[in-house]
C-alpha cells in the first residue's frame, strides 16, 4: 500500500507539477464581466500570452494582450454628469462616455433644465452630438488644428466634481503641451489645463474663445506609477475640434451664420452641464497580468519547468492574486498556462480557497 501511495505521488508530480499559491484570497471581490484584463506579452517567445488570453475569454471575461504595463490605455471613471457646449443654436457636443448609453439626456443651460436627444454617437471617437433647446445667443466656433500650435494658451470650461464643488461652472487654464495624445494619437491633443470627473465633454478654448477640442480624459496617477514608478504632473487630453467638425458637419449651420462666442460671459452661457439618470453605474476594474517562465522541449512539445503569474490592480498597483507552478509535467506550455490562469481567476474572485499543494 505504501509503495502504491509513493507511486501515485510521483505520477502526480510528473503530470501536474507543483502548484503553490501564496496570496490571500479576496472573497469580497465579485466576478464582474465588465472587468478588463491586460496580459503582458513582452519576453514571451512561445506565445503563452495567447493561451492566457483565451482562458480569460473562455471564462466570459474581457481580456487583451499588451506589450507591457505602459501599453495599458487609461480609462475614464464612469460619470453621472459631465459637460457639453453649443456649436449651433440647437446642437450640443459632449463625450460619448458621458451619456452612459442613455437616450434621454438632461442638461442645464444658464441654470435652467432642458431635455436633449442624441442624434449622433461615436464610441470609437468618444463624441456625442445632441439636439437640444434652441438658444438665441452665441455658440462656439470650432478651430482647425492648423490654426494653433504647441504652447498656445487655452482654457477648459465645465462642471467638474459637481457633487462636491456645486453646480457653478469652473474654468482652468493652461497651454497645449503636444499636438498628439497618448501614444502619439493624432486625434487628440495634450493640455495642461486641469481635467476632473465632470469636465468630460466641456470645451477647451483659446484666448479668443474658439474651441480647439473637447475635454476627454487625464492620465491616471495609478497607471503612471505602475508603468513608470513616477506620478504624472497634470497630463490631460482633449479630442481635436477637427474630429468634431467632421462628425458634426451636417449639424453646423452652412448659411454663413457667425454668431460666435467672443467673451467669457458668452462662453459660460454656451457651456452646459449634462446629466444622465436612472442607470446604476457598475465600476470597471482594470487588471494587469504579468508572468514569467522557464521552458524546455520534451521531444513532443514545449513545456514549462517553472511559471509565475501575478494579477495587479492597475488603479493601485497592488498584487491582488498570484499563482506559481514548478516541477515536471507532460502538459504543453499552453495547457499549464491555462491551468494556472484558471487558478488565478478563482483566487481573484474568491472562487476557491487558498491552497498549498506540495
């Protein structure tokens, strides 16, 4: 009987290797299919990241491969309110993400509540065009990107953090830092004017009150720390007015109307607070999957003698789950990676208990 048990243990080690997990299971985390997982693919000559990504997808989770942590795109915190601005007597521009999929929108112009409906939305460009109440006062002129450059002084108008700061419009100033955005994105510009939740969708204007873009996002401190070990200093982005002009061309007056904003008072009156209601927003978490391994060819396929995986919370940079494999196995590298990924998912969402299998 003793010999049989010893043989069973030896065979088990050869087939499965040694799986050891040394992090506490967070049973408070619920499995959220809106969560985003980014899988590292740097230094992965075997393409193991593809097996890891496939395992996440098989479990109904959102996953994609990125080169490293620096390649993770920033995400906007879901907002229940944002900003917008008139580009025609009855046409308002805002960010698509501000609408949160709603078809009936409320907005405030000069403190008065109105209703609007989306007439065009673009998730790819993060632009939404609304048809609202017609106003008999100036609206914003869209300025071509050829008409301004780096170091152009700008102002951002909007209603940031209205639940804390109140419903007064806020104005921040800065300059154009770059004519491109994150990763060299030519559809956006980088600006130094502060952007906070609620600023999204608001106008970014020159000293002549001409719009150069729509305030859209800022670089996450947590993301920058995870990627560069440093805190970013006021790195914000706006979608270029060229994109707005192209997408909204059929809604902009073509009859030579030029009742454009030319003062701060006009700019404030043409900037609105946008609200969406009745929808419970589900917070989206971003996770980064980092891993390393040692591989060898066993005359049948590539397999692993060691693999370590870590799941990091992009917002905080903390390791929230980890798992590792070591030993010998008849399984392929892809199979080992999938097994370890399944274990990691279980530990992240509290679906299995902490284990130590020797």
